[in-house]
C-alpha cells in the first residue's frame, strides 16, 4: 500500500505586522483622550473638545503664468476658540489633507494653552507644490485663498501665520488682501509679517529661540552641558536652520542637518551659517563641502545628545523609535512622533519635549506681534526675547510639575495641562444657548 506522501505544510499566511495608525487627526484625538482620561472629563465635554469647531473647504482658481486656470483646494480649520481667537499657520504642501489641517489646528489649541496665551487653535492649508510655482502664481493663489476664507478670519476671529513653505512675504499678501477688502489697514489679521509692515522684532527666529529656551531647561534636568552637546536637526527651514544657528552660538556642536533632499553629516561639527549659504546656492544642504551625505532616516538614528525634528509629521514611528540614540528630542516640528513611538522613547528614558511645548515660541511671539498691532506700540527685540524666555521657561516648569504630579512623560503632561485649561474655560463659559 502506497503511503500517501505527507502533505507539505501549508505556507504560513504572510503576516504583515500591525501597522500603526499614521492619520494625524486620529493621533491628535488619541493624545487628547489620554489627557481627558487623567482629568476625568465628562463625556459631553470630551466630545466638545475633541471636535473642530469649524471647518471650511474652498476651491481656489488661479491663473497660472502660462495663461491656464488651475483650481487648488484649500482649508481653514478652527478647532477651538474657548480661550480667544483661533490662531495658527498656513501650510502650502502637495500632501496637505483635511485631516492633517484638523490635527494641526487641534495641536494649536493645546499649544496656546500650554504656554497660556489667550488664543484658541486654528490652521490652514492649500494643496499645492510651491516649489513648482512662480512667485506671481503664489501671490495670486494666496490672495484668492484669503478672499475665500475671509468671512471667518480677522484680528478678533482667527489670525493666520507662517507654516511650511509660507513666509513673511506670504503674510504681507494676506494682510494686504484682507485690508483692501475691509477698507483699512488691519495689521492684526495675520502675524509673522515683515517688520516693515507691523511684524514683530524677533518673530522670524521665535520658534527656534523658544525651542532653545526649553532645550536649555531640559539639559539642566538631564545634566547635559549645552556647550559641546551634539545636535542633529531634520529640516533646514525657518525652525531648523535658525535652531542650528542659535545652538551653535551656545557652543553646541551641530553634527547633522537635512532637508527634503537628504542630509549632511560631519561628526566634528557643521557651521550652520555656511550650511545656509550653501543651501541658498545649491537649493539643498546635500553635498555641502566638508560633510558626508546621509539620509533623513540615518540622521534620526544618529548617536547625539539632542535630536531636533524640524520638518513634517510622523518621522519617529514604531519603525525607528527603538533605534533612536538621542538623549533629548526637541520637537520643533508639529506631530513628528507617533503615540507608539512615544511609548518606546519613554521606556528608553529619552526626554521628549513635545511639539505643543517645544515649538510654542512661534505662537508666543505671534501673540506679542498681535498685541503690539492692537496697541499700535512696538517693542525692541530684546524686550520680545526676554518675554519669550519667561513664557517658555514658565511653560517648561508647568509641564515638568504636571509630569511629576501624574507620573507621566512630558507629552502627556503638556496635554493634561493644556486640556485642563481649555476644559476650565469651556466650563465657566457654559454651553450656548
Ligand atoms: P519651512 O518651510 O521653513 O522649512 C521646512 C523644512 O523642512 C525645509 O528645509 C524642507 O526642505 C524640509 N523638509 C520638507 N520635507 C521634508 C522631508 N520629507 N524630510 C526632511 N526634511 C523635509 O517650514 P518651518 O516653518 O520651518 O516648519 C517646519 C516645522 O516646524 C513644521 O512641522 C511646522 O509646522 C513647525 N512649526 C513652524 C513654526 C513657524 O513659526 N514657522 C512654528 C511652530 C511649528
């Protein structure tokens, strides 16, 4: 009798490891939910605080330089205005989505509350590729976008500011478009303007400077001398390049910088001013003389004292969190770390200065700019920086105390602090009608 050949074992189903959810809005809601749980907020209040108050989607027809009309999609989201007008930047990027803008708006609500400035949270975005557009196309896009969202913005309602691939020039066009429509010069409708147009001294550097102030506090806590500390920075725009310059001025050693095209590495140190000059000429930091080329992924896992993500969301995830070798992560970018990565970093005893604290210097000096615009009285740069330092260091210590009280890491502590403040304001206002 033939013995039936033993059937080969069925191949195991290809198991793809459970991916983590990278949707930024769901991440923002999860971060909120954790704090709401610690604060034991009631279900109704949670619903109010985790949902955006107002969402606007607009079509933006623009005549391109070749004479053809192209229609872009733009968003403005006001997440919460319980503590004051909505506040938040405008992003131009091909990957902008409504959920990204909703997340960024929510993070603004928690950020303004963390540093305790009297704003709510908002954000705007246009799906476009500004690197492939001329300056005149960008001007027409900006003016039409602003005229579309004009009914919901204004110095008392919602005050935009720069974000990825928008700058002081963009803010000047916004101020002009709004002002021409209402019939008077409304300086307070937007912040991050050129100083010649009612912008604040120190605003351009504020995000990076605020980040520096909290890094100084974190270094004291971790007993790491900033002088000689090694720093890797992902993203070499407003936040990243200025952070590099300010840290180098404090004698920290910038060992790696990067942009969307890749990175430059030199363990003996990179001069950020030279890197900036090289980027102006070459369009990237990649290939800068005296450096070797590294990828953005490699930069994130370099052995260093301080890692500064200063580009986009979701760069520190389940996939690479275990490989991170920095002692402190200062989130100049919004949303660079996922919740799963947070857990791993906490286990590794890496101190994460969360975005809603670490990059809040920008909105803090935006608040100063708005206050100066409403007063019609302008401050000197050292006054701006002094007040910024006070606000950032106060926020750092508020977060630190909350972390100790609840035995949680800094992100959860910042959320407990911020959500608690917004919940309190919402509760005392009461529900209308
Ligand atoms: P920016 O446009 O000035 O610079 C962005 C930089 O990121 C550029 O160097 C770009 O090349 C780089 N980049 C883009 N995609 C990348 C990628 N995939 N990998 C690596 N680098 C990449 O923008 P910014 O204003 O410096 O903003 C950077 C981050 O800081 C964003 O997350 C933004 O939300 C946050 N932020 C900015 C401000 C502000 O005041 N500008 C305030 C708070 C937070």
